[in-house]
C-alpha cells in the first residue's frame, strides 16, 4: 500500500515537472521564433494563460461522445507516453512506469493519443479535421520509417530494447553516446524528429498560419485546453525519449533541461530556416535520404 | 454366368427386328430398346457381382479368369474368341448404362424424339462398342470398328441439318482413312505371324510395322490433336443426345481396344501413345478456353479426356493397375460428359442460349432451379477431377506414378491441363447459373460514374473545379441514387424470374449424377480405407445430409443450428484428442467457425446451400487437424477448396472473383500434390525432406495465405463473397495455409546452398511475409470499397503471421499463433460490423456513408476496438503481437525485415483511420438518418469477440502461456515470465501494468472534463460548424472521404504499380493467344482435315520407326 502511495506521489512530481517544463519551453521557443522574425513575441508564461483561459470559458462545444473523448484520448496518450519513459537515469522519482514495457511500448503508445484525437475530431464533421489528419497520418508513416530503422540499429548495437539499458550503455563520457557510436542512426532519428515535431518544413499537417487545419479546428474551451496541456507534456516526453536514445540520457534534472532545450532548439532552428513542404513532398523526403541513412545504420550493424 | 456372346447377339438381333416391333406400336419398340439396354447393363454387372462375392481382395479380383466364348465351337485361333475379364465387365457396364440413360433421355425429352431409325442406329452403335470391348480377334475388331463408325456417321447425319450432314461427311472421310490403315496393319500382321488372335500373337519380334499401323489407326479413331478437326464439328452440329452418345460411348470401345493391344506393344509404341495423349490433352484444353459455344467446348473437353486416358495407357505401370485408373477415368468421363450434354439439351431446347458470350440471355438458373444447378455443379466437379469423384483419385494415382519416374513433362501436362479444364468448366458454371446482374468480373476499385475523370485517383491531385462539380452532381443525385438502390434490386429479381423451360425429364441426368456421386463415394471408401482414414469422409456425409435438408427446403436457421450442434459435438469429441499446435488451430477453426455461424443466423427463410456449405467447410478444416496420410490430406485440402469456392460464388457479383479463387486454389493444390508425392516418408508432421517438396508444398500453402504475388484471388474473394461469409473466409479459412506451414515446418529449415547456411526456405518465407504485410497495407489504403480495404488488410495481417512463422524461433512461433488467434477475433468484429453497416446502408462505398456513430453505436464501438487491436496500439492485444514480432525479429538479426514490418504497421494506421472515419464519423447522410443498429445476430459474435480481445489484452498470459506450452520442445527457450511481465533477451513487456496505467491516464482527464466542465459542456447539432464561411446544409459537401490519401498516392507514384496483377494478366493473355492461334488450324474444310489425318499418320510412323 505504501509502495503504491509513494509511486503515486512520484508520478505526480514527475508529471508536475514535465508539465511546467514543457509549458515554459513552449513559451520560450515562441519568443525565440519571434526574435528570428523580428518581433518581440509573447510572454514566456503565455501558454499558462492560454490553458487557464480555455479552461474557464463559458461553453465547451462538442459534437458527440467520440468528440468529447478525443481530447481525453490525446491527453491520455501524452501522459502515458511520458510515464512509460524513464526520465532521469538512476532516479527513482523520475523512473515513472518504465517497468511496464520497453522502447517498443513507447513507440506504439505515441499512436494512442493520435488515433483517439483523430477520431474525436472526425466527429465534428468539419472537413478540415480529417484533411489535417490524413496529412498528419500520411506524414507520420513516412517519418516513422527512418526512426524505426534508427531504433532497430540501436537495439542491435546494445542488444537491448530497454530504454534504461540503452541509457546505461551510453554512460561514461560523451563519446559513448549513440550520437558518436552510431552516428548514422542518430542522423536518421533526428531527421525523423523534425517530422515528429511538426514544425517547418513539416508543418503542413497543422497549417498554422493560413487556415487552422487539423484536429484543433473545432475544439474549443476545455477541450482545447486539454490539447494544449498535452502538447507541453507530449513534447517533453518526445524530447526526453530522443535525449535518452541518442544523447546519453540525463543523470539529473539540470542535464535533462539543457539537453532537451538544445534538442528543441534544433527543431526551432530548422523550422525558422526552411519553408514548408507539401504533404507529398515531405513523404517523399522521408522515404528518400533519411530512410537510406536508416538502412545504412541497420546494415552496418549486420556486418 | 451368362455368356458374353449375348452382349453382341441381343442388340444386333434387336436392331434388325426393331422395324417389326415398330409395326406393333411405337411404344413397344421403345420399350424393347430400353429393356435390351437394361439387360446389357445388368449382364456385366452380374459378372462383377459374382466375381466380387467370390474373391476377397482387389488383387484377386484383377487375376480372376475371364469368361471366354469361342464362336462356332472351334478353338481360338480358328474361331473368334470373346473374353470378358474384370476390365471388360467394368467398361461394358459403364458403356451400356450410359447408353441406356442416353436413350432414355432422348425418349423422354419434349422435342426431337428419336425415330425408329435412330433407335436402330443406336442399338447398332452399342453392338459395335460391346463387340470392340469383348472380342480378342484383330480382324473382328476391324468389323466392329466399322459397325461403330457407320452407325456414328448415320446418327450424326440423322439430325437432318446441313451442318450435321457436313459434319457426318467429314467423319466418314477421316474414319475411312483410319480404317484403311488399320486394315493394312491387320494384313501385315497376319502375313507375318499367321494369327490375328490377341491371345496367340507372339509378344515380340518382327511385328513392329504391323503394330505401328494398328496403333496409328486406333489413335486416329480417338481424335488426337491436331488431326481431330473432323470430330469437333460433330459436337456442335449434332443433336446433343447424339453428341453425348458419340462422346461417351463411341470412343470408349476404341480406347479399350488400344488398352487390349498394350501387351503386344513395345515401350516406344507406348511412349508415343502417351505423347500423343499428352499433346491432345493440353492443346484441347488450351483451345477449349477460347470456346464460346458450350457444346463445342464440351467436345474439346471430350477430346482432352480421351487424351488423358491415352496418357494413362501409354505411361505404363503405376502404383495401382492401369485398368483401375482407366476405369475410374472412363466412368467419370462418360457419365459426366454425357450428363453435361443432356443438361445443355434440357435447358436449351431451342438451341439458342448455348453461347457463353451472350450472357444477357442466360437464365438465372441459380434462383429458379437450385437442384439443376447442384446437378451441373456435381457433373462439372466430376469432370474437373475434384474430390470425391472418381477422376480425383485417378489424378492422384496418375501423378504418384509419374513423379517417381521423373516424367516431369507429363506431370506438368496433366496438372496444367486439368487446371485449364477446371477454368473453362467453372467459368461456364458461373456464367450459366448466375443471373445477368453479375457482371462476371470484378473491378479492383469501384469508382462510380458520378465521379468525374479528373478527380479519379490516377491523376494524383484533385482539380478543385471539377471536384466541386462532382460534389454538386453527387448531391443532386443523392436522392435519385437512394431511390435507385432500392429500385434496382426488384428489377434484378424481375429479370431473373424469366421462366426457365426444362424441355424433357431430368431423371436420366439425375441418375447419371447419382451414379457418379455414389461411385465417387465408393472410390473414396476404397482408397481411404487402407489407411484407416474413413473418418475423413465426415465432411462428405455432412454435405449429403445438408443437401438432403436443402432439398426438403428446411429453413436456414434450423440448418445452421443443426450444423452448429454437429460442429459442437465434433469439437467435443475431437479436440481432447489433440495437443500442441493442432489443438490451437483446432480451437481456431472449430470454435472460430461457430462464432462465424452465429452471424449467419441473421438470414431469413431458406438459403440454398448456405448452411450446408459452411458446415462442410468447417468439417473439412477439422480433417486437416488429424490427417495422417498424404492422400487423405490432399483429399481434405481439395474438398476444402471446392467448398469454399461454392461459398464464395454465392456472392451477388462474385463470379469472376470466385473463379480466380478456384483457379489459384487448384493451382496451389496441384503444387501441393506434386510436393506430397515427393515426400519420401509419407505425410507426417515435421518430416524433413527434399528441397523441391518444400518449395512445392510451400507454394501451395502460400497461395492459400495470399502471399504477395499469389494474392490476386484474395481481394475479390473476400470482398465479393456474401458479407458474413467474408468474415468466415478471412478469420478462419485463411489460417488453413498457416496451419499446414506449421505442420510441415521441417521442410523449410534446410539451407538452399551449402555455402550460405543462413538462407533457407524459411528465410525466403520471411521476406515474403514482410513484403506481403507491406503490400497488403498499401493496397488497403487506396480502396474506396470497404470490403476491399478489409480484404487487403487481412492479406497484410497474414503477412505478419508468415513472417513470424518463418523466424523459426520460440517467440516467432508464439507470435504467429497469437496473431492467428487475435486476428480471428478482431477480423470477426470488423467484418461482421461492416456486414451490418452494408446491410443497413445498402452500399459498400465508404464515401457514401458517414456519421453512422449516432445510428449504429455498437457497431462503431466494435470497429473501434477492432482497429485498435489490429493497429498494435497499446493497451489492446495488437501491441503484444507487435512487441513479440519486433523482439523476435531483432533477436534473430532480421533487422531490415523488422524495418519493413514497422513501416507496414504504420501504413495500417492510414486505412484503419480512414475506415472508421469515413463510415462512422464526419457527416451523417440524409438517407441514413433513420437507419437502425445492425441486427442482433450480427452483434452477438462481435460482442463475444470484444470480450475475448479485452480478456487477452488485460491478461496476455492467458493466451501466451498456452501457446508457449503448445510449442514446448521445438526451440530453445528465449522468453521468461516475471510475474505478469514477459521478458525476452532484449526487453520486457507487462501487459497487465500497461492496461492499468492506460486506464489511469485515461480516467483522470475524463473525470476532469466531466467534473469541472459539466455545466459548460454543450452538445451541438450536425451542421453547427462553419465551413467556407458558411454553415453547411448538405452532408455531401463537407464529408471528407473520397480519395482520402491523395498526397500519399502522388508521393508514391510508380511504386504503386500493381506488378503482380499485371503479371497474371499477361499469363492469362498469353494462354488465350495460344488458344486462339492454335484454334486456327481447324479451318472447317474437310479436305484439310483429311490432310491432317494423313500427315498425322505419317508423322507417327516416322516417329515409330524401329520401335520394336
């Protein structure tokens, strides 16, 4: 009983940390983007305001049960993904529920929220939602391929699929990181990461500037708030995952913050520098060079 | 015993006396003829009965001393000896029975009844054939040949039409040439040996030329390709009753004479006979493929069958005596061919609808005359050599005799020709029995006419303007379309109900059919009894009982209940005796089958064939679980194929798809046949053996699985079958191939090359599996028709099972079976839920649906669980399969296959989302506002499957541990359990914990939303959205569904080229071209035909030189 209570407490701490970190990171990066574009930009705490505002709006419009459940699925997906990843190497508090499964579980749990969200948005009947979903899913299938190849390469390199095991194998100096021991896998993985983050040049899925497209189209109030909460957590989870896979994980919170900040900065840097792909272009992109790099990484492990 | 002489004396005498009897009254003459034929049939039967009673076994029966009569009281070389052994008795019985039935048929039909003259000629023909069979004297054979020929010419011409005269005349020319050659041969032989008695001729030395002439003449009489143009016009021009007699009775005598000659012939002669038979067999089949006239097609088939029997005579010793083989083939051919000719006579009294190309005028027989259709089906199945008919057993023994002797060319000829024969016969079956509503072939994608060309997916992008036009047009036509869908069905029924006249009595045909059926069953008992495998006949018994219930028009619900009861009892008795892998698949086949049958209970009234075929299918799947002998396995496998074909063909537009299914199934079965014969130690589980056995058996099983490249049959069969049947095919039947792979796994583990030990057949299977998974997923993404999506999805899932199986590791095998079991559950949910949707909406096109979640919530839930379980998203069962798959693949070092499998599973998300979105989400269509939830009988199996999926998701060890035990001992242990955590060498997975965490993280936001926002949550109506700056008022304008993944299509470009489809189309067109160009040698000109006959004789003689 005590064990369970402690686990619940640890979980809450872990979630609290990632939520706040994720929100602050989002706010910071929004300011970075603004600077690049010569604007002052929003305050760093703007994401908090958005979420609070959305959660206190007068009406939450919904179109049916599935619509109602969509954001729930999405947030559950984000939470679950995060909770199946060990965040800090060697820490009990931040080990989360990593004992439930290995890397494969995390890779597939990412889909949980996406699928549920897509279904919820679909019930709105608004055509922009499924258009966004169809683009998003199509792009997802393409960037998952190099990512999967990178993961396979790492798994065969270290003989394990356990995230803790992979992090453990990278300890003992920067040169032990996958980024240096298996650079091809890292390159393939990090290109996929761009797609996964849905920033430029792979942002057509959300098309944020011209017309808001994709699942958030018809979501408002509490539903939108939930999506925003999820975005912070889910982003954090993905950053932690990639940090663990390619950059040696983190022994404490500070290292985690630095590493994930730089990872996110890389996404924003690329996003600010490149224009946007059409969906078919981005699919073709991912199935081209990144996939070949991924195959090369795998083949190198075989010989 | 009665002397054989009466078999000649009575009909001959009666033929002369018949005009006198006619004076006494027409009916007296007819009665006399029938009585004589009945007596002639009874005569050899009486001999057979006496012999069978007096001899204990087959070997003794074959050695029984023949009844011999020497005419005129002199001993044999001086007089003519008639002898009747077991062979003679058998063939005579068949000939006279067929003749009896044939004459009865002609007498009882309503038009063109035979005149007295025709009856005389028929009796003469029978006399001639009986004489040919009985006589042991070569000159006497010539006499009977002439009697047969002359009566045949006259019979053909008796039709009175110009074409018939012409055909008869051509027959005379060719027949005369053959007779002359025969006569010259007889003269030679007499000059050389001083004797013409078959019993007294020397067995060797100096008679080569004479025998060569005799052989040539007999071959010519048997209409070998290409010197047979003269005979084919007969089938088309003559009265079908006469054609039946010529085809079935006439040739049998000559064939038997050739058989009697074989002891005298040298191996060269025999090889030549076999070669001539093989050429005739294969080319006749190729040409028959291109026939549009049914009777001409049957004519080619007759020629081909004769060719096959020549091959049997020429190919010498086999595992069973030639005469048994010949008897099986001959009896099968005579009864089925004659039966089919009579059928064309019955349904086409006016000779107007025999052409297959004119499908518009074909009557909807299936709806009006189910019994007649069943009869046609039986006759065709017998002709095509399907179990349990006599030719099936003959085919097995023929191939078993040819393969060990390395006569591969003949094996290829026999099997290739049989495949083509099945093709054209069953094409005719589907065309002829189904109503004109069936287009005959299926389009891969059903794009309706209201979608403009520019928006069709091939162009990649949607032109916005025409897209809008299309939407507008579509909206305008919605109302019309709904009306149309409700109206077309009655129209079809009206068309179908045009009366089908049966001209005459079908009784003789029915008798022929029954004789075939019982002959087949007797053969089955005879061939299966030595291996103590009579229990394999249970499916046949089920089929017979079911057919009886169908005849009594018992409602389908009762029949299904009886079937379920039967399967329940059968499972109860069978399953406890099984263990390991067979037990897993036994549960899958039988319990899974029961689950499927629940959905069928929705059918109202009497559905001919449905319940009986489903039950038979499940029983024949049950056979596979315990069968031990090779023959028993092949029998069960073929039975399963034909029954499933009959189930598929019931679909409303399934004729093309069913035919493809049959062709691929039979092709696979023939591959299996040769593979089985190659197995050295009988068919035992995990027998290790030669590479070729592995390749051939593997190919057969892969066809059943629907591996990429061999999958052409799959989408159509799954999609066009009736909706509940699709579920059965996909969730249960598709696992048969997988089970057999498990059973024969030992064949796939030896290296292909000594130098590369890693490359085994299993390694290739692994790649095929990965490719199949990917191809299936990609093909499913771009379908507009929901059933095609599910069909391709099944194909992809089978790919994963194949890939896991091919790993040959503990985790791989567990996963393969885990997938098989869960696939059964979630595909049942998906297919049956979709069956309900199609049932309610009346369309299979996804973009015609939308928003059905509000009308069919249970179906939605079922599909939701189904797609989550299929996609592999935790916490449901699918993730377990993915986890085991990737872990096993990486453990084995199959990294690239793992990458491919991962890609395939990502692609699967695309079609799964599309499926659930376009049907259940988005905008509800106006015409669907009032529809109800799916019928209860559909919901029950779905709910059972959902419970199953949830249980296994919550407690994966409930399924994984038993599977682990089922394969215990085959492989080194690579997994371990720590509590409910499954630990592999690479990672770990605790399905239980995942489920709890997921429930936790799901409930927290849900409770939050419900608790804090309860007062604020507000549900709005369907059109309460803003799109294009306006509130939409028609669902069609805002339901995003058609060509859902257009960008993906354009991104992939030529990658999506259907190479496999293209390849098989090429194969088909090459066969067709060969068929039509070969057909050109038949100019229709009598002189040319005569020239062919002469040239053929000359070529044969050149080939036979020195054949002593």
